[in-house]
């Protein structure tokens, strides 16, 4: 993990108990600010503001909504996910991380107004009448905050007391210890992003090794948590097939297919403005050099035959070990679904419904008619 060297605290939250407790754990003299702009100014002083944004921790309040619909895109099938917006950015440093180009500049920011978060969730649970899949790992890694807060424990126990929503905690860390004794009632899915040891070593700086991620998954399974895995991004390189095949084999040698809620597959894609950032920050990375074409969402994607070949291979290896596990594509079109998985989600009520049904089955959600 990147080491935090500066702590900024918004004056609005300086007296919060959580602020004080994080301050004690970080053990840095804080700089109190009136607005985020002051933090941005400091971060922009460095000629690698992205790196600098990982070295600060900015504590503030989320004045907007914590729960948001995942933006998705009209051109590709979206899974109807909800984002629980707990904070932004990350202490790991993946070359391909979209967050580098998403915020201006990106800053490691944690919202400490957890009372508001809890009230919003309570209202949501009260009013919501259909299955919902909610995740904290879209604008940040879900578990990096475990070192400084008990947020996941609070969320896991909150979700355990209702029957229509699942929480997905997505991570590339192994910071799972605090989850061990939390009553979860199978309403929290612990999910890992998986990749080949070569991609992890070359493109996912400061993240946990593959073996450690799988061992952590096995421990969570032993605590009866449902699991999920995301092969996203699948990165093409010479010899990647053999490496991905080995990862799939290791996965199923470690955890039980019946306890896996879903596995997603997503070939590497990037906004064009991410390319110069990767080239500057990770000159040794080969990720952006390949046969890319602009997609309907203006992101660069592998040429379709490359994507289909990656997907077909992955699906065959997964199916060999786990014929019934739920596999889905993140942001792909109907043609890819039909050609690689043999059906179009629209024939089965849509991707959102397929995943809701799977969560209902594996996480024991209330059946809705
Ligand atoms: S772990 Fe996720 S959020 Fe963190 S740097 Fe990597 S891609 Fe970005």
C-alpha cells in the first residue's frame, strides 16, 4: 500500500469521533481545510498528481447521496448495480485504473458521516421492495479502509438484518480479519478481482498476490460468506491463455463453486485520456499497446475477435470445473453474449434479473413474485 504522508481534514468533520479515531491511527498532524480545492491544490503541486493523491488522506462528509445507480452505458448491457459511495481512490496503484482519469485530480478521500450513510441505508431498506445488489468497490477498493475504520463491519451487520439486498465488497487486498466474527447472514458477498501472476506483478502495484487473494477467499468461505470473482480486466499478452487457465484451475482448487454467486469477465478497456497517463506513470506497462478499436461508449477495446477468444477460453475452463456457476460479461453487447455464452440476457428477463435471481439463490434473499 502507498504510505500516507499528509492528512487533510475538512473543518466540518473535525469533531467527529471517527475523524479523531482515524487521526490517532494515522498519527500525522492534520491540516484543516474549508474545501476540497485546498487539497487539490496540494495534490497538483507534484508532477505526478495521481501518485500524490494516493499519499494524502482527506476526511470529509458526503453531502450528496451515498447510494447511486451505477452509470453503466446505453450501448452495452448494464447489470443494474447500485454504488454505495463511501469514498474515492485507492492506496494500491494499478496501471490500468480508470480512477486515475476519472477525478480531477484523484484524491484518497473518505467520508466520515457514517450516521448519514446509515440513515440513508435504513430508508432504502424500508422503501425498497425488490432485490438490490449494492457495492462499495466502484470508486475505491472496498477493503482498503479497514486499517482505519470499522465501516465494513457496520455495513455487513446492517445488511444482515434485511432480506432483499446484498452488499458486495470488492477488493484486491486480503484485509478480511475484521469480517471474521461479524454476523452476516449471507447478505454480504466478498469479491476478489483476479488476474494472472504476471499481470498482478506488472500492472497491479501494491496489491495482494494471487495466492494470498485465493487463501483469503477460502477463509471467507470458511466463515460462510458467499464469494464472487471478477476477471476484469482480462489483459491479452503472448501466453496469457495458459496463465489464465492456471488461475481458473487454482480458483476451483481453493473454493467451492456452489458458494460463488457470480464470476464476471471483462476484457481490458480504457478511456482514450487514460492512455497518456499510463504511458507517463507506468512506462514499462504494455497494457495499452495492442489491437484496440473505439467502442460504442468511446472507450478503447480489444478488437472483437480477441475479446471473443479470451471470453470463450475463460468460459470453457470455468465450465470444465463448475458447469453451473453464473458467469456474466461486464459491459458487452448481445452479440458477444450469444456467441460466447449461447444466449442473450434479454431472453431471460435481462442481466439485472439474472444476477438478482442468482443473489436470491446463493444469499438466501426473500423471493419476490
Ligand atoms: S485496486 Fe482498483 S481502485 Fe485500486 S488502483 Fe487498482 S484498479 Fe484502482
